[in-house]
């Protein structure tokens, strides 16, 4: 499903125009991204939790040359599904 398909489906359910629904979705994703960028976590009860974890530095291998290289530490976004979402998907 594409973002346009998703917006179309949601707009039918909430009886708003596609443009309004698109702006709401964009604002929601922008807010979620901003909170994760600051390092905050977002818990949506029943759905899941968006959070940021730290990844330690590690050794990697360049697939083209085979040379060993150091991969620096980084922060990565994660999603932990909630009970209700897990049960629904099963």
C-alpha cells in the first residue's frame, strides 16, 4: 500500500477530504520524527512504542573490496508493537 492509498482509505473512514487527511498524516509523521530526533519515545497504547536506541561501534566489511572497516556508533529508530497489535496481526 502506498501513502496515497493509505490517505485515500483513511479519508473515507473519517469523512474528510484527501487533502485534509494528507496534511494530518504529514503533521503526525513530522511530529513523530521530531520527537525521535530529540531522543524521546512515543507510546501509543494498544498500538506500540516508537523509540530510539543506541547502536555500539562495530567492525564491518566492505562487500566490494573485502576490506575491514570501523562502523561508528549511531542512534536508530525502533518500533515495539503493543499487545493489541500483536494479537490482531496473529
